[in-house]
């Protein structure tokens, strides 16, 4: 009896050890993955921060394809590259998951919380860590080796790569450009107030908001100011750029701004403070606010087209996949709505608050919660559906 008990305990220990080891390997990029498309490489999908993928097979249904329980919450925006979901972890690690199956591919030590999220170009990963670490790092994903690092104090969540330079903001009131090959500081642009939201880029201009309610248009070549515009309240989310620059503020206003000269074309007041970036698709803007509504506006006039009451605070920006718009709430609900009329197509109750936007490859939706759950939703395949802890 004692011998049997010892054998059982030994088996349990061995299985636990195998589980730990299988979840502890460092990530290495393999060549085969370089052939996979990267439809969400930046914090809002593209350089213009539109939050939309206009091609794919997503049908609006929120069936669970796979889900994973991780031991920590996300500390920055999720990204997708080469078919891989990148998860910046609160435990000083960046975790990588296969986008198709949810298989855990390994981790990268971030040596601090990677609050900016991760941007990948070819085999190079770029991320900045929070105080007191305050480093912007470039890591080779093939080898896991540090290529370079530079001091960046209080980096803002989200960064972009423009013309072979990584552009990143700081709550110290600065926007900076670094050469991606060696981390050389190319230019710095000082702002009034904190850059509490990340930059966006379109048509030769970088658009950087500040919490003093100022939107700056900056040259990517030398960091010179092209123009600035002041709005009613503090800006705490990125702008989205399409035919116009779309800005939101904490007083609940949405603005349409001419990207060429900064002239305000229209503004619209919504019924709650706005912490989110508009998603832009097919002449529509989709804006969630803390009053619990997702509002669709006409891109050219700012006219309200429809409103959907989510019933809970919205902090994460909406995501659009072709004919469907996705919105998550701080109560853990995820809704899929028809773009044209806001009619509910599907919904799902998640475990934990949705503080960061869902990301998508056009076929599947990936969302992470504050409770440490990662869920992939879309058209379920019984051969792929999986649940696991990591």
C-alpha cells in the first residue's frame, strides 16, 4: 500500500515537472513561420490605427476555437505576426502562441513588464519596459539575443515602425524615433503634457496626441512640427486616420480633423468619457465610451448612425472584421455586431475584464482578459477546439 502510494506520488511529481518544463522553453522563430501573413502587427492593426481588417472569412459568430488559461494578465496590447499571437505578460515575459491551434510556443524574457506591447519586423522584436526598468529593447527572435537597448522613460503603450525607424512616445512628454538596426536616436519631439497614447501614421505625417488636449502632426524625417490642433478635453487614446484624423477625448467628444492642415471639420458629443480609439471601416466610425455604448458615426459628417448599449463600461477600442464590429467590456462581455445597423449577431461571456482591444487575422478573433484568459473565437473546428492551462 505504501509502495503504491509512493509510486503514485512520484508519477504526479513527474507529470507536474513535465508540465512545468513544457511551459518554460524560450521562444525561437523558425523559418516556416516567415511565410505566414501578419495582419495585425501593430497595436491597432496598421500604421493608421484604424482597427480594421477588411478581408477574411469571419462570419460574425463567436464560437470558441481554443482557449488558454495563463498565470498573469496582459500589460500591453496584443499583436499578431507570422501566424503567432504575442502576449505581453505581467510576469516579465512575452509569451507566444500558435494562432491556429493555441499551442504554447515559448517565451521571451522582457526583463520588466513590456507595457508597450511588441512590434515585430522580420525577425526583430521591439518593446519597451515599464519603470523602473525603462528600456527600449530590440531582440533577435531567431537567437533570443539582445541586439540593442536604449533608455526610454515611461514609454507609452503601443509603438509603430515608419521608414526604418521605431516611433515611440513617453508620458514624460516626448515622442522619439530610433533607427531599427542599431537603436540610434534620430530625433526627439517634445509635447505639452504627457504622450499617454501611442502615435499613428498616414500620408507622410505622424499624429501624436497629448493629455493636454493637443494633437500634433510631426514629420517622420526629422521630428519637426507640421501643425497642432487643440480640442475640448484631454486625449488619452490614439487617433485613427482615414479620410480624416479621428480624435476622441475624456469629455466625450469625437472630432473629424483635416489631415492636411489640421482644420476641424466636425465634432460630436457622446454620452460618456471616451478612453478608446475609433475603428474606421467603409465610411463608418465605431466609438465605445464608458457610458457603456458603442456608437457608429458617419465618417464625413459625424452624424450618429446607430448605437448599441453594451450595458457595461467600455475601455478597449472596437475591432472591425469586414462586415462585423467587435467590442469588449470591463464586465467581460464580447459582442459581435453587424456593421451596417448595429444588430447583435453573437455574444460571449469571458472570464475577466477586456481592457485591450481584440485582434484578428480576418478569420479568428483573439481576446485576452484581466483574469488571465486568452480566447480564440470564430468558426469552431472540432479538430482544433482546445482548452489548456499555461
